[in-house]
């Protein structure tokens, strides 16, 4: 990956982290009102996975850790996929009622 791609991925990571933190806060408040279990904590797990992936990208870009570029790229993309999957699952626990309201005809 070139330096330009790394910077783009880094800014995308920051954007996703901010969005997940906002959704976690809103989900926490909604969960307290509806007396739901604390699934919002899974969103913080997703944030941790994205931060870990960004750190691995930074370390491998600076050549401090020597693994194959393809291996580290695959690992970091897998970490981001896991974070996304966990986040979608957690969001659906709180926000799935919106789908029935939107498609209610």
C-alpha cells in the first residue's frame, strides 16, 4: 500500500470510530429507556478492533515490524470486517424497529 492509501484508510478509520461512538451513545440511551441489555458495549469492541487495525497499519508502514505486506493487509482488513459485523449486529438489537416503521404501508 502506498502512503496515500494508508492516509485515506487512516482518515476513514477515524470517521468510522466517531460514527460508532455516536451510535454507541444513542444506543445506550435507547437501551436504558427500553430496558434492553447492554449490546452497545459491542460497538466499543468494534471501535477497539478498528483502532488495533490502524495501529497495525501504522507499525507496518514504518517498517518496525516485518511481515509480508499482503499478510498485514489481510489481517487489518479482517479486523475491520469483524468490527463492522459486530457493529451491525449491535445496532440491529436497538434499531431494528425502524425498519418496520419505514416499510409500513
